[in-house]
C-alpha cells in the first residue's frame, strides 16, 4: 500500500468532532481547515489559493487527530508527523449533494472523497482539498468532517467516523491493485446495493460483495473479499442511515450524468473522438 498523507483523514475526523461554534451556518457560508504544521507562508498561500483570508473561519487539524482516526488502519510511519492537508467547505442548499475538487492531491480521487464522506453522513457541501505540495490526500478527510460538524452542528457518531476512514484506506488498497476508478466504482456499487438490500448476516454480505464485483467486472482475491466483508460488517453495525446514504450516492451520480449530458461536454467528447480518429488514420497512412 502506498504511503498515505495523514492530513486528509484528519480533516475528515476533525470534521466529525463535536464542535458547535458555527452551527448556525447557512448555505453559502465557508469554513476552512488548515493543517496545524503548515508554515505561516504555506498557510497564507493556501488561503489565497482558496480565495480566503486569515479573517475566514478557520479550523486547525493536528497530527494527533490524524493518528486518532488512521492509526487502526495504517502504520504510524505512513501517517507521518505533520498535518499539512487543508480544505475549504462551502455549505450547500438542501438537496444539492456533495461536490469535491482537489489540488496537489495525487492519490485520493474525488470519487473516493465523496464515497467516504457519504458514509460519514456529510451532505450538501462543496469541498475543496489542497496541500502546499503533492500529497496522497488521505488525511484531508479528517479536516473535512471536522469542519462539517462545526458548520452543521451535527455530531457524527464515533463509529461512523472510524468506518469512513477505514473505507478510505480500503479503497486505496484496492486502487493499488485494480486502479483508482475501478476501486471507487466497486465501493460505490457495493454501498448502493447494501442500502437496497441491507443484509443482516455475514454470509449475505459476502454474497452481495461477490455479486457486485462480478457485475462491475472486478476480480477480487479472497483476501480482498474478506477485507470488504469486515468493512461492511462494521458499516452494518455503525447505525448508518442507509436511506440517506443511498440518496447521497444517487445525487453524486446525477451530478456526473448531468455534466456528461451538457452540450459543451458532448461537443468536447465528440471533437476529441474525431481528433483521435484523425491521428490514428494519419499513423495508418504513414505505414501503408
């Protein structure tokens, strides 16, 4: 497994901590999380990048918090000793769903963030995750969750925070073997079916995972299946609101579909396709 940057998970954990100082936030309000070990110059640069200033509402994320939420799943060496990943969370309108963008995050994908945040119960927010230089992004989740709790006044259960962090690590492990896109797609599909079927026994979870992995054409090893069974057993026991989780996944899918169906997107894809055909034809002509 690749070395993870703890700041993403810490951002997520912090997001989950019982803060209520900003519980009266309204759509459009912004909360920024900054890694506690950033230099003054790095903080200033990241705030400028996010279009914010030192007058913005800022929540600090510590390396101790990163270890609190990641130590069960990855080594201390992988978590590291500095909290660097930072984020900006903009409160969204009811029903607007989750949107994630990143900068200098080279391992965790937008889809991975959305998946884990949905498990954590985060909804209706625009999220931007960044760092002063390229990092894996795993620790950013902790701060995002901390800021979400602070802005919404919602205290997310500890078990739900833990399983969301575990999901992120598990997705990363699968990504190393099957690719980022397929790993995120698999986890999302399993969660979608889990929300529909809500299996009660370990055997039912095992069957569901096999069925979904076959449907999305991903061949899992026995070890990977067992790891996913354990993850979803903990999800089952974490009292997750599966109806809300299913709604969140559907909203995320709808946003992707809406983007792909835009005329400008179709035009770009069509133009790219024609360009590639031209390149291929040109290469073929050269070798005739």
